[in-house]
C-alpha cells in the first residue's frame, strides 16, 4: 500500500523474474507456429476444459451456454490456431480449396455472428444457419438438453433465425472486410414454419448466392413439421429442380448441396441419391440429427423430443455416409457429419466416403482445443496408413464393400 500503484504498474516487481519468464513462455507457446508446441498447447487446453471448465458449463442451461459461447468466440477471446495445417489435409472440392477438411456444422453459428473467429480457431470452413427467409423464434424453450455421460445433445430448436435480411447484412460485412476470410463460408438454408418450401428455398438461393462459397438446402431437421417429407422422391425432385434452376439463373457456379437425415430406409436413400444425380446437385451433407435413441443412453434427457446429435450419432451417420458413397458410386462429394470428436472419428467418415467432415455438438464436451487436435490426429493417421493426400483415403472402406458387391439393386450384402 505504501508503494502505491506505481509498484503495481511494474510487472517485474509484482511477479518477479520467474513469473515474467513463465508468462512470456506461455504467450510464446500460444502464439507459436511450431507443430510440436501447438500439440502441447492443445493437450493442456483440452485437459483444462474437460476437467475444470466443463464442470461449470454443465451447470448452466444448454441453450444459454451455446449463445454465450458464440458471443465469446465473436469477441476474439477463443484460442487461435496459429499452426499451419499439414499439406496432406489440403483438398479441393466443389471448385474450392479447403486448407483442412474439418468444418463447423450448421446449428452452431446460426446467425452468422462469428464466422471469422471460428475459422481462426482452426476450422477449414464454417456453415452458417439454418437461415429462414423471415425471422422466427423457433420452438418453445427449453429446447436443448445435454446428455453428458453419453456426450450427446437433444435439441428441438425449430429453425430459430434472425431472418435472411439480418444474416445477409452480417455476412456482407464479413465478406467485404479488408482482410479476406481465412477459410470457406457456407450458408445453410431453411424454410419458415408455415411457408411453402419451394419459394422459401429459392429465395434463400437468390439471397445468399453472391456471398456463399457453397449453399446447403436443409430438408432434414426433425424439428420443423413436414420438413423431412421433402425427402420423398417426387417432392425432392420438384424442390431440387427449382433451386438448381434458381442457382443457375442468379449465381451460376455456386455449389449447391442437400442435407439429409440419418433415419432413412435403403430405398429412401437410394431415391434421394438418384434425384441428386439427376438434378445435378453438387454434393450431399450426411447426416442431420436422428430421431433414434440407441440402446445404452444414460442421460435423463434422452426421453426429450428432438434430434439427437453427438457421440451416439457417430456410427449411425458413418454407416449412412458409406451407403451414400456406394449408391452414388463415389460421384457425388459428401460432407460427413455426426459425432465427430477425434481424429479417428473424422478418419472413419473419410474412409466411409466423406471428402469433408463437420463437427459441432462435441465442442460442448471437449472445448475449442479439440479442433486442432483432430487435425493433428487425422494427419498422423493418414501418414501412418501410407497416404500422401487426404483425397487418396476418401471412400477406402466403401470401395472395399463395393468390390464385394454391396449396394447393388436388390439389397445390401
């Protein structure tokens, strides 16, 4: 107290030489572009999150924590991945180059508030949305529930959206900034709850085509009444023909993808694949959340209505990725989604047929450091199996089944 604020302003006197050295070393590790130091930082950060931070996060309402996380990332406080990705992870698909194949799935940055900052965390691409033409509140709260012991989440948000105008303004600011985005930005399109599907999706294509590196037609959320019925062959044929025509007239060259559900019979999936090929859709996102409740779920919220995501969805979605790859004969690029929380999870989906992968739910359980950890582990796995590029591994497991005759008309072997 006698020394006053002047002493406090001198960090050397407050912390001592050891404290200054420790602080400098910590800052150096966080800012370093060294892969080895990056791995140390990520493992420490991941350990701290899972063993300390998540304890407090788990005490809060899931939706409140989700919204706070987006604001936290938007503020620039989230960890930045300064380590350049290994060249083995670079891939080109949809005519775009992806520095790494790991993306942030739709449903996290619903309103397009933190695209740049999520890319700086280490994602190769970010999918904003779902965005509806008009603002809508979504379903009643509470509508998001954690299953911590299962590392899963049940949600029934129901396309809560600020609406196309507000999201368009945000994304325009991001896209037109002086500093280019450090990755790829996509927009996931939804429909308003009581609106007709085709006009809403056509509007979304026209609205966001000029801003997006690719567009996604989401017809697979289980939380909007009647939405999944659009996956029926005749309805899907009409919808995709209309949106492809709108794309060709207004933003030709912008890739158009469709996102499908995991809860499909083989015949339904084959019908979707046939429509995708016939209408020349550029790719598929496989899969959305599931209505299924696999045996062994322990979380008390497993009985809640809504789509289940996270670890319990992992094997279900990977199987649908493989079937989709086989049914399309590997001719349609796939983004694999569902339960990814490790490099092995991502690798399994790539070998099943995914060219790119996305994650979201397991960020809640593993924290932001899991993003670079997944990339590091995926790099190691590719190299250990003798691949020189990610593309070489795409569909490796599916191709083995194709050789054995799986996926032929008439059933699975």
